C-alpha cells in the first residue's frame, strides 16, 4: 500500500501537550493538511470549526475524554496515542466509544502507516467487511480435516 498516495490531501488534527510530538507527527504527515493543537481549548475550537479525516489525540485525563466524545459526535476517525502504562480508567474510556483506534505513543514514527491501513479498511465496502468477519468466524469452527471441502 502506498501510504503517501492514500494520505495526500487528507485533513488531520494533531493534539498533544508536547510540541516535539506534534512536530514529529506533522513531519511524517507532510502530504496532508495538518492542524496542530497543544491544549484543550485550541483542540476543541478546531474540532468544532473544521471537518477532519483523522484526529490524533495524545492528551490524557478529562481533556482526552471530552475530546474523544466530541470526535465521536462529529464522526471523525480518531487515533488515541496510548502512553506505555495504561490505567484501567483509561481503558474504560477508550473502549466505550466508536471510531477509535489506538497506537502506542512511543511508536509515533509509524503513524503514517497506521493511518494508511485504517483508510484501506475504511474504503472496503461494508458488505465485504461483514463477509470477512463472518468468514473468519466460520473458519474458526472448521476442524482441520474439513479445510479443503465445500460445506
């Protein structure tokens, strides 16, 4: 998959308290139109005033929860940069919302590939995704000797 071609022209919001993290991600995503926010207030203004193909959130705590809810309400595909030790409270927040993807914060150098793979999945027709799920479920119940037979 050509990640540069898939991401060219996409509009992305990057949110993190650390300017170095923002700059590193912006460099990786140079083919996109990138907005950067380093605090909650700037991030919420961007979220309410623009439409994004992706939002990447590196914040934690209550600010993350509020921003995630806004992203879900606006229908934005959102990537949460997860710090190495993840608290049980964070896991509850992360798993309760839809359209959320997770990526280890220490691997931000791979963010371009992650976004490209998400886009590849999102571009599949819904019926194809459903068939892949059904097929995987079906195949998990087949015993090894049935593998080459039509059922």
